[in-house]
C-alpha cells in the first residue's frame, strides 16, 4: 500500500499507466473511482490525499468530509467546477494545466470558423441527399475585408490570430487584462465588447467562465450583432445562453454558430439547436489530440504529486494555500523526495 492515496475521480481514459508510474515512483498509490457528483466523491474518495478531477463538481459539501485531502489536480484549463473559496478554507491546493492544448483548440477554432464561412456541413448534407445546387437560402461571402473579433486575447486567441495571418481579415479583440503593446505587436485593434460585437463578421470566444462572462452572449447581445455574423465557441458552454442562441438563429439575428461546448454536457440530442442547419456541433473535442491527452495526464499527475511532496506546483489556482505552510504539506515534504 502506498504512503499516500491519489484518486482518479472519473475513470474515462483508456490508459492510466502514466499517472500510475508518477504516483508510485513518489511513494503513493493510484486508485480509481467513478464519480458523478459530490456524494460519489465523499463515498468513493473519502481517504484521498489527492484527487485527479475532470468534470464532477467539488465544493464545500465534499471538502468538509475529505479530511485527508491536500490537493485537487484538474485535468484541464478551467476550474469552474471547483469551489475555490471552499478549497481555501479547507487548506486544499487546486491546480490546473492551462496550456496543454493551445495548438489543438486553435486548430479546432479555425476548422469551425472556415467550415461555417464556407457552409461545408450544409454542402455535405446536400450532396449526400443527391443535391447539387449552389443557389441556397444560406449564401457564402468572401473573407476579404471581413472583421474577426476575438473575445479574450490570451494564448489561444493569439495562436488563432497567428495562424490566420495569411487570411485577409481585419483582426479585433476585447480583453481588458492584456496590455496595449500585445495588441500593437500583433496588429489587432483593441475594442470594447459592445463595439466588437456590433462590427464583427465573425466572433470567436476565448475567455474563462466566471460571474462576468456567464451568459455574456444573451438575447440582447445577439440583437446587436450583424445579421450575417458567425459565432464560434470553443471556450465554455455557459458563456453563451443556448436558449437565446436558438432564438437568435431562428429569428435570423445572426447567420450561423459553431459550438464545441454547451451549457449542459453531454449534449442532448433532443436539444432544439440540433434541428437547425445553421449550427455546427462538435463534442467538446477542441482540446483533443493523442499528444495533448498524454501531456494532460502526465502534467495533472505531476502537479498532485508535487504538492503531496511539499513542492510548489507549476500552476496553482490558489497558491496562497500552499504558501501558508500547512502542517500537512510539510509532513509530506519531510516524508518523501521527488525529482521532477
């Protein structure tokens, strides 16, 4: 039996040999659960020192019961399913892997954008049904002199901008946290949110989910957008009010949307959005490649083990908890050494 226990909260990958090797080399034991909610986490991970977490919500209800828990290491970029305040109160470090899939998300964003502009899925369905007709109620327009608006201008949005540099777009972005010199260097016009929404022909979302961005795209936003505009979301589903989006597409407030993320996942096949020809849907796959998945698994496990061995994690959400010098962290540091 290992000297500390690391639980995979949702066993969803085919292979966990990387996590197993990392945990066991540090003196721990890797265990598996199949959690869907906090009740499952309490019942199945009750003696965990670390939890490797994907989508299950983890908050005060579970944290008050998990007395041995020292770190929640999230498989992914975001952490909106973890109650950070509760984690702080219980001395639990939360870590993420913020940059493992920048290339993949940029690729997927561009794939959705170009498929939408050229109406590729619509043409595919037409041909499969025996059709061969360029005259359609869904016109295709040139990309020359069109404006691409990026909501958020962090690493992924900048990668999208760089990869599209050969296209004849005008680039704009909204991000109150990025300095002006970055915009200037990349030849991107800095706009406020409302102006960007009104003038952009294509809009791509690249912001985290928080109180400010929840339903950032709502019916009022859609009413301000160009009727020919296309919306791309590879960020977080709840940034877009899906009910309002359906209305906007039905009423032709906007032209098209391409989504990789949804308010409720997995996507319900009975969702009204699935009935529209003006929507492209993918299954929260923008992050995925064989390489990115392996990197994610390795780095998620390493972060957990770093904390358990008293070392500072690379990407803590709440570093103050670690720096507070909790006795539990020192205990593991004294007991084990780790070369990472």
